[in-house]
C-alpha cells in the first residue's frame, strides 16, 4: 500500500471536482490517501487534525491551522511576499510527517497559492496539477524542481514550459458513477434500446455549480425564456448552502438564477446531489447545455470537467466555446467570443435533435468519455512519471 497526499484549494464537501475524485480513485486502488483541506483559522484545530472519510476506505482528511498574523498577510497580499507563509507550511508539513510517521510515495499539489516550498516536502514523486490560468509569478513557484507539471489545457501549460520541462497535458476525468452509467448506456445502444424522445416536450439538462463566476447568465435566461415548450433541469448549487466550491460571489449571476427559479415554470432545480444520485435521473434528458462566457472565464473557455459527464450519457451537448474540444467532432459549440450566437445554435440543434442523438453519435461520445476515466488518467500520469 502506497501513501499519497493530495493538497487541495477546495475543501472536502458535497460538491466534488478533480481533486476529490482523484483522491477517491487513488484510495479505491488500495492506496492510503491523505487529503489536505485549505488552511483555516479555527484555533480549535491546534496545528492540525486528521480524521477518516466514512464513505471511502483508506481516505483521510487533514485540516491545518493557519495563524492570523497581520504583517504576514499584509506582505503576502500587498507585495506578493510568500516566503514566510511557505516556510510555516513547510515546517508544519514536516511536523505532520514526523508525528504521524508518514512518507509519501506521491504528493499531488492542486493549490498554486500556497506551499511554495512544495519541492522540499517528503515524497518520492511530486506532481503540480494546475487547473486554472496563473496570474501572478508567485503562483508558479510550486512548479519548480518537481517531477511533473500537469494541466487540462495547453493554454495553461504554456507558461510553465520555461520553468519545468516535465509538462503533461491530460483531460479531465470521469468518475466511477458516470463511468458505470456510461457502460450501461453503451450496452443499451448496442442492443438498439436507445433513449429516443418519447416525451412531447424535449428535456434539457445542466449539471454543475450555477453560481460559478463565468456562467453566461444572460444567455441562460434568454434560452429558458425563448423555449417555454422545453423543460430545463438543473442539478447543482444555486445558493451558498452546501456550496464548498464557491470562491467568489457574483450578484448578477445569483439574482438571474434566482429569477429563473422563481418565474420560469419550465424549470426544475434539484440542488446539490452526489453523482450516484444524479446518474439515474439523466436517462430522460435529450440534450445538455454548457453555457459559460469565455470572456469571464479565467481560462478563456479552455476545458471543463462537466463535459465528460455529459458525454457519458451519449446525448448531444449544446455548448459555448471550449478550445480542448473545438477540433473534435463530438458536439456543436459557438465560436470563441461568439456567445451572442448561443440561442441560435440551441434552436438549430433542438430542431435536429434526432440526428444529433443518432446511435452513431451517441456511441462516439460514450466511447470518448470512457477513454478518460480517473482510473485511466492515473495510469497515464504514472506512465509519464516513469
């Protein structure tokens, strides 16, 4: 059994993205996995605390305490001086390793803002996994002298190739619940038992955080309003409640989502649900929407983890621009910066929904999703590290 550490900028909670899913998959493969939450300033933590996750064997959460020292915070936020905080976290990490008798086979760092002395942490292989564009030079410091710099977009990797030659591009991952559903959907397609449109009303789905800072709320509202004969289903957070991924608050997006929920009778909002609860509810969905602004998106519309979840169903995705998929014949999307054309694209796809959801098209999408499971991604990463 190998011991693996995941350093995450997103706390463990009901909403789970790549950091959480890699931790779960690594634990299911028989590794002992420790997941470090972002530092908190709760004095009750007293340096650190460790506890197991009940629903996943071999997975443990580490909460670490970060003292509030005004001069340190001032130097960090005003002048980008991070060495004091980096040194504190290095010493705390050494303390945890010593007291808990831990030496890590692999350390995966997803947090570009902290852990600047990451290359000094006690581990055999160190991976800096960066999912979003970097704005500050200080955020690049964790990429130095590590075994791999990994990202889900070429646009992000470009700025690290001068720092570390061991750069590796990989797609987002498909978790086990969606993987199992995909295999079930594929079997149904092979038996010609496909999900045709049996309802008089077309059903459209959205999965994900509805308060994400780069949601195109204008086109979302317009799409729902212009299609009263279509039902829209939303799985994901639409308020601050149980939203462990909410980093920034956008009042315009919040108000628009609440208005849609309260005024549009052709919508259903299910709130936060776990993947195993969602997958069975997707069988009646005819199309999915990805409707974000490449201008507001810090990554400029590079990639999104929810796309693989959509592809696993086989059903068509009606999408704003995503560079990772722009040259793949999997689903239609607007051009970069051409979100104003989204409602026109939506109508065109809906009018030809049977063609977009042919057996051939659905099979192609599911096969692609199954080539990007978290299990296969871990295999690809381990091969790169050899």
